[in-house]
């Protein structure tokens, strides 16, 4: 076979390979099979001193019950009561709370953040307006129903975290990223964008090779 014939076969093979690569990339973007993106951590706001599920001042947490993802952060922020609110975990190690605000939140702009790195259900209370026993896992649901200043956080490792109820529109502004379906849409956008970049790189490399091949004189038989 002549060198020109071999070159024709090579170019046909490359066109076939290019088609297969593009199909694989598009399929990965559509199905999310080959390109994996990590879960996106989020920050969830809980109002300290606001009616649970409402907007008025009260010695409660809003939202009192939230569900988040491992790695998410809960952001407690002061809403009302100048006497303050102190966030304290029910769980203890050696008689010391596993996490708590370093000082009571007593005014606008004051907050306490805690990042949850393990799965599970975590309860907490305001040590100024509730008792530790109110946040006992055996009592927590009844305490929340009774309007006591306690809260429950369920941490899972599935998808991006979400909340049972949003205190107000500021929650969305406090989030480090979109949540729920928004988070899934964002990850799909990242996947699609990545697939598009890979496709462009493959196409550019193929065109560059074709240009060099076209400019090269054929070998003698």
C-alpha cells in the first residue's frame, strides 16, 4: 500500500476515534457517569431569639429542626433579647459540652458558627432560657413542640444539605452555595462545562494534527 493510502486510512481512523471520544464526553455530561464533582458545603442560618417558623421575637430557635450535610456549617445569629442566648450542645465529654458559643449572643451582628464533620443527630439548647434535660434526645421533640429554646440538627452524607424551614430570606444570602435542587443544578452545570472544555481541547488537537498532515508532502511509494 502506498504512503498516501496509509495516510487516508489513518485519517479515517482518527475521525472514527474522534467521534467515539465526543460521544463518550457528551454521554458523561448527560448522565454524570465519568465526571464526578464533590458535594458542595453550605452554611445554614438559625435565628436565636425568633419564633420557630415565624418572624417575631421569642426565646426560641428558628428553625429549631434542620437537616444538613456532613461538612456543612450552622450559623446561629442573634435576633432578639438583650439578655442574650448561649448555644450549648447536649452532648458532653468529661462533663464539658462538645461545642458551645464562647459567650452569649447579646446584640445585632453577633453569631456563633459550628461545622459538623460527622453524621448523626445533634441536639442543643440555650443555657439561659432552657435546661440541658430539655435537649435530651428523648425529650427534644416534645421540648420543641412546647416552644422551649432547644434545637435539633440531623447530619447526613447524602447530596447537599437542606433545612426543614427557612427563617427568612437572609438564609439564602448566608448560604455559601445553593442547596437542594439548586446545588444539583450547579453541579450539573460544572459537569457540562467541564465536558465542553474537554471536547474543545480534543477538537483543537485534532484540527492541529490534520493541518500538519495536510501540509506534509506524501512519502514515496
